[in-house]
C-alpha cells in the first residue's frame, strides 16, 4: 500500500520531467533525434494505433457505402413492391442509414478501447428519461408509423378526421400537412389524426350523390320521373352502372320532393354535381313542370260584435219608483 502511494505521488513529478525533456529537446533543435527516440521506444504502440486508424477508416467507408445501398434498396422496394408513395420509403431509408452510422461509430469506439457497454447503458438510461419527458412526441411518432404502414390515405387525398379536413400535402413522423379548399395551411399532430375515425373522400374510384328537387302537387309525377331520368342518362359524367335512379323522397307540405341518385367517378364528382344542379331548373321548366316554394294562406277572421244584454239577463235590478 505504501509503495503504491509513493508511486502515485511521484507520477506528477515524472510527467513534469517528461514535458521538460520534450521542451528542451525541441528548443535545442534535436527534433529528429527526439522523433527517432520516440519511434524506437514506442514502435509497437504506433503500429497498433496506425492499424486501428486504418481499420476505422475502412469501417467509415463501409458504413457510408451500406447506408447509400440501404437507402436505394428500401426506396425501390417500397415504391415498386408495396406500391406506396415516397413518404414511407424516405422515412425508412433515413432510419436504416442512421442505424448503420450508429453501429459504425460503436465499432470504431470499441477498436480504440472505449468501453462501449457502459456507453450503451448510459445511452439507454438517457433514452428512457427522454422518452418519459417526450411521451407526447413519441406518441406522434408511433401514430405516424402506424399511419404510414396502414395507409388510410396518401398524398393528394381529401380526408376528414374529426374537426380537421383538407387535402393531404405531406406525411411525416410527427405531423401531417393538409391544405383546405380555401388554401388554409393545417399542420396536424399524427396522434390527433390516428385517434379519430378517418373519412377519405378520394380513396374509392366512384362516389354516390343525392340531389333533391321538388315539383308541385298539380304536376304529373310520371312525366317528372321520365324527364329527370333522361337528364341523368344524357350526362356524360354520370356512371350508367349502377344505373341512376329518380325516387319519390317525400310528400312535403307544398311539394313532392324527388331525389336524383347517381354514381360518378371521384375525379368528376363535383363537376357532375354542379352540372346537374344547373340543368335541373331548365329541364323542369321546359317540361311544363313547376318548382314550388313554401306558401302560407292566412285567413283574417273579423271578431263578432258583442250582443246587448236584455233587462232580464242583467244583474242590476230596476230602481223602485219613489
């Protein structure tokens, strides 16, 4: 014990003497002699350090090459085999490349004698602490991954999710970017989207539409049904399979309400909808039919004149003659 204490006590003195020797050698101009002495005394250590340095450079080159190959392979697989858009491919490619670089760094640290087990333990504990502190952000990441794999929508689809609606512009791990019909920018957390029912208006190739119009009670119902059926059959944007229908929807107070039910391609949905709405009035009027509007008939009743009470019906008794 005493010997070790003496050795520890003498260590600063040895270090100081070595530093002074290096300084005196450099000042005296005997740098070559100093380098030769250093090489002769530490030849094995320098060889070992050089070998580790070369291996580290090789590991870096392999990590760089593997990261590029993984990026290309993952993007090609996602886009061709799974038929997904670029969002999922880019995210998975970046995650794979980052993992390869982390593994390369761990290998290089291990080559230089660094205790990587303790580093991994510290990183694990730090990751746990960060995860608990950022649980909301991590829930967005988990929701983003689930959305990317389940694919309830893709870029360009018009969706409605709770109070959020718009066209999908970009999909990420944390947020989804949408644009409304009137050009408003929306950045929605993935957890808010994943936790609600998602209504995708662009997913299916065809959509059904219902348009209601009223005719007067005095109009001919068969004629109205025939005219409106012809309107749907002659519209190029209306699908004929399944066949369009005109149905009596309601016998309202002032009109017989007819519903035009048809299917159209999702891309042509709104063009067909507004076109039929525009043609409805002209077709009905050209057929001699009427589109009624609510009316009320108000009857004014005159109040009856009050009747005069007879003497016998009056509660007052006649006055006595004095």
